[in-house]
C-alpha cells in the first residue's frame, strides 16, 4: 500500500512546495503581511516588546505602538528572527514552517480518523493536497498573513478534540488543551481563532452520537479553560493594557466604523470560491464511485460532516459584522477541506491501490519526481528575485546605504502613504519616516521639487528620491 501511494505523495509535495516555497524565496509581499513581519523583526532587535510591539518611531496611524492584532504571532516570529538572523528569506522560512506544521497536524489527524485496517488511512497526502490547493490558503502562506500561524493552533485544537472523544475514561487533559490552543489562536488574530472551543460539542453531535454527554463536558472544560486563560491575562497589567488597546482601538473601532463589504453574505461567496478545487475533486471522485456501483461513497461519513461543521463554525460567524475578507477564514479551511477529502477518500483509495504494472508505477513516480525537481530548480532560479515592488526594494537598498540606521527621515505625504516602502525601510534598515520637516534627510516621490533647504542625493533611484539638508541652508519648509 505504501509503495502504491508514493507517487502521489511526491506529487503532493511538489504541489505544496510549488505553491509555497517558490514564492517565499522571493522578496516582496502584500502590505499587511509586510507590516506584520516588520513588527516582529523590530521586536527581535529590542524595538518594541511582546505586549507593546512597534512598527516605527512614528508608529502607525498616529498610534506609537502596534495593536492591529494581538501579539502572539509577532512574539513567535521575533524568536524566529533571533534564531535565524535578518536575511530576507527568514520570514519566508517562518511562513513555510507554519504551513509545514499545519500539514503535519493534518496528517496526524487523518491517521487518527481512519482505523489501521482502512485503506484510506494510507492517503495521508490527500488532506494536504485538498488544503494547499485552496487559493486563500496558499495566498495566505505566500503573503505572511496571521491566519497562517493561527491555523496551527486551530488544527491542533481539533486534533486534541478527536483524541479526547476517542479515549476511554478521563479526557479532561485533552479538552483543557483545546481551550489553551483556542486561547493561543485568539492571541494571534482575535475572535476568529476561538471557534475550536465548540469542536467537542460538534464532534459529539455528528461523529459520536452516543457520547453527547462527553461532548458537552468537553466543550464546558475547553470553555472554562479559555475563560481562565483570559482572566489570568487580564489580571496581568501589561497584558490587559495591550489587549484592551487591541479591542478598543482596533477590533471595536473596525467593526463599527470601517466596513469592508456591502452585504453580509460576502464571506459565503468567498468560501464557495475558495473551495472550488476541493469540491470539484470530491465530486469527480463521488461520481466515479457511483459509475462503478460504489453507492456507499455517495454520502459523506459522520466524521467528514463533523469536520465540515467545525470548520463552518469558524467561517459563518464572520458574517455577523461587515468586516469580511477572504483570508479571514483560512484558519478554518483545513478542517473543511479535510472533511471533503474524507468524503472523496474511499473511491480514491480503491483507485490508487488498484494493481498496476511496474512500468506504470515507475512512470507515475518519475512524473512526480520531475515535478519536484522542477519546483526546486525554480526556487533556486528565482531565489532573491523580487516577486513584487522591485523598484521600491531597489530604492530601499540605495537609500539604506546612505541614511544611517535608526534615523528619522522627513517625507512628503505621497511617500508616507506608501506603506510597503515604509515597511521595507524599517525591515532592512530600521529607518523611520515622519511627516515632520527638518530631519537630516528627506524623501519625496520622483519628480517632486523637494523641500526648501535640501539638495538631492544622486542615487539613481526609480520611484523615491532622497534629499539631504544643506549644511548652511535655511530651515526646511513644511512638506506637502
């Protein structure tokens, strides 16, 4: 059985690395992820602390400290930077490590869901494939989104749930772990990470119907543990201050005054679009089973329904507010895609285990290996080549070679509005921008006449121009 699955494991590894490793060895990413890694990198170098992280000397949106999200992911990545240094690939390695860890947890969950006598147990590649081909998932990994870290905790919480429901006797430790892991997920991205506390109840309702009493007890224990964690955190002055800054300054303000969608059902639309790949593969497998007279495969099993229900409990509540984005559901998607993979597994297990000639087996393995080698070569070929913001990255390197680290640089408003540029300056050179005039250096967009009292520094930049204050010049005029 193991040798029959080997080509599919190799092919899945090639798909996984093609969608994650190749983009991650190239600098440049979506603005939000760039902000997050900059904050973590600052913390690793002592600029900001765990409970009071910082983006720059001037802060973000008139706030000196960074409380766009709770601090756990920043602290985790700060430790990562301390371990592995400051090279551009370090943040990519962190994102890849979180994705690998999530995939490993899915494999552990899959083996637990199928008994040792079931042929589907050998399809450990299937949940990983269904999960990683989901666009919102690999986009989140590529762009360093917080949901990538949060998924580790949510999947681990569900794994503890299944273990707790399976063991005979006392399972309090497993359910307490569900509460702790849910708390950790909440400390990464707030309320969207708390949904696993309901996993024992949903698992009992769908997958272990005789154990509903145990399911209620499990959810009660997980909830009590979660509440205790937050009581302890709010009794710690530094933690309370930080979490209240996040809740009042970001969470409640965003919900009340900064909607991102115009109707509540947008998340459902996002979910359907995200799951098109896994749904299509599932339907193909089910229809093929029906054609072969395998009617038992036409309906998802109870465990598959339980996983899908747990995943949906992390998606549907997002529609309670008008702040919705497609990547908010990423920490719940591994559970939904694994549920779909369970539905598709029986016919796929029969097909992959069907007798094949040695030649066919070798061809399948050769195809997988060629794909994997191609991915590795692509990663080596594109290593260090910007995937986006190439001009800004080049300008950042030129400016950082002239302006001393930890300097504060005057900037006109069009430059201040370019958060990617601000992040690159901080990430690679610890240089902060300010709208206040009079600093030794100033930056403007290319073509701007520049501030009075400054002279241009000839660097050959493309989009951002550097200016230096004249030694005997007049006081700089306010920048527009």
